[in-house]
C-alpha cells in the first residue's frame, strides 16, 4: 500500500457477459495530482469508474482509495471519494442551497457543520449570489460547479469526474478545468478526469490511454508527445488508437 496514492487500481478485469470491458487495467492517482483518462467511445472509462465507485465488482484485481481497500474497507474507501458524473444528478427544481443541504443530510453531515461547509463551498466554487436560484435557471458551467461543490462536501481525498465538460461551451470548459486543477494544488485532492477532449490537458498532466479495456500508454503529456515524436496529445492518441478524436 502506498499512503501517498489517492487511488491505486491494480490489474482490474471486468466483463459484461462475453464483452470484456476491462483487461488487467492498472492506474494510479497520487495525492494532489491531476490524471486524465483518455479513451474513445467504448474504451472502458465508464466501466472503470463504475468499479472504483463500487457499482460493479471486478472479477479480478484490486482498488485502494486513500489506502482503503474497496472490497475490504468499503465505507472508508467510499467516504474518501467524491464523484461528478457525466450526466447531471442535481435536482433542477431545487435551489443551489437546497441541493447542497439535501446532499449534506444524505451524507450524515451534522447540520451546523454542513452550514459552514456549504457556505465555504459556495464561495470556493464561485456560486455566491446564486444560492437561492433553481438549478434549472443556471448556466451549464454553474451547474457543473454546484455538482463539484456537492461532490466535495464530505472533503474527499479523491475526486472522480466522468467527462464532466461535455455540453459546455469552450470558455466554461476551460474555466471548469482550471478550477478543478486548482483543487489539486490548493487542497491536495487527487483527481481522475475521464475525457475525450484532449485540449483540456496541460503538458505536465498525467495521462492514461485506455483502448479496448487495456491501458496502452501512460505518462505526462510532454513525455508522451516526445516519445511518439508528435506535436500534441491528440496526435499521440490518434497514432496509438487510430481514430480521430478532438
Ligand atoms: P463512452 O465514452 O462511450 O461512455 P466508455 O469508454 O465509457 O465509453 P464503457 O461504457 O465502459 O466505455 O464500455 C466498455 C465496453 O463495455 C464497450 O464495449 C461497451 O459496449 C460495453 N458495455 C458497457 N456497458 C455495457 C452493458 N451494460 N452491457 C453490455 N456491454 C456493455
């Protein structure tokens, strides 16, 4: 066990019937680091997230979250992670504040503590002034920030985001990515960011490329572009996976 790892996935395999979705996939996220999981449609990203969040049990392999075994110490492992799913899961008819209060109640955070955390989260995620607005009346970027505030209420050491910027305009996307990256540096949160939008990555970001359920390449963006002698990470991806993904 490596205590510095927010997430340690070792040799995970998973099948849906005859379809092998993950084949001995391993992946690590250090505390305070931003790791991108790149893969085309059907590569296995969502399956990996489903396993890490405990929705599916792998037939082989292990998952440690902040040193806690997902299988052996499930409650501590789950309590150490926050998740932002691809599809919005906030209640459109409730206000920002109501959504956050509801989430805090579900997580069993005592009311007085929840009030402080919600207030801090609203400020930290640039939602001040929007507390009473219904989610349905927010922009896409603001909604994503509410989801982020909610995912971080219980102060997880690992944050998982499954294609969180799909549907956002360019400016909201880049603001959201920068905001999440600041959590890594300021709070020491380990982030696993699944995406197929490669312009979201910086040269020093860690990348895992998943293809047909296998991790086929791993390294920082600059290492991979250098190794493969190409200009950017999307050229690395196209070279290895052979499909055009923007
Ligand atoms: P996307 O970016 O399109 O969401 P992904 O990288 O998340 O793709 P997965 O959804 O994990 O990929 O799918 C991995 C493989 O498992 C694919 O071949 C997919 O068709 C298959 N698969 C996913 N869910 C199921 C399911 N419920 N039943 C059967 N096969 C499935």
